[in-house]
C-alpha cells in the first residue's frame, strides 16, 4: 500500500490574489444559519468588482444576537431583500442568495483567529459613487465586540 502520491504540477499552482480590504461589489453565494450560544448567519459572497478580483469568494458572518440585529437588518435592506419578509421577521435563504450590493470589508484578528469583518453595506447602485452615503449607515454596536 502506497502512502505517498506524486501529483504533477502541485508545486507550481499560482497563488490567488487575496481580496483587498475596502469596498467591493459582491453577490451573495450562500447563506447558512448557525445556532448556538451566539447564533449567526455564515455568508459567502462572490466578488464582482473590482474586476481584478472578480469570481473570488469572501466568507464572513453576521450575528443574530439582540445587539447585532441592526447590522443584519442593514445588510438585508441595502442588498434589496424582500421588504415583506423583513417586516414579518423572516429570512428565506433562497431569497438572499443572488442579492447584490456593496460591502466594505476589513480583516480583524481576535484571539489569534483571523476574520473578515463586514464594516458597511450599500445598495449595488452606489458602486459608481466611490463612497458610501453617510445617511445609509445605521448606528449600533461594532460587531468586533460581538466576535470577542
């Protein structure tokens, strides 16, 4: 029985460009609810703009604790989630997948673990504006404290 395998080309696989911090136009690829002490939605986004990073994936989470619901709501509203479902306090994963919008991401390290932090959201139509409109940013606790 052989424990080692020769895989030609394995050592020459080019490294992928790491998605930069800052503003990105993205589409929701996947959403999964994780129950637990601090329930959250695990989100996977596919980058659409800037084109140099198009197709790459970003993974992050949005917490569902009472203190963090403002951020989940902000995300859903700016990405164009169905207002009727939002008013009924329901999240339909199939309705979230495919939504498009702008996120501002940063990387943060908590207790030695690296996370992609979703700092801000904006509707997809603001991508060309080069900024996030100040009026669309709600106030609330920074979710960096939620991850700690």
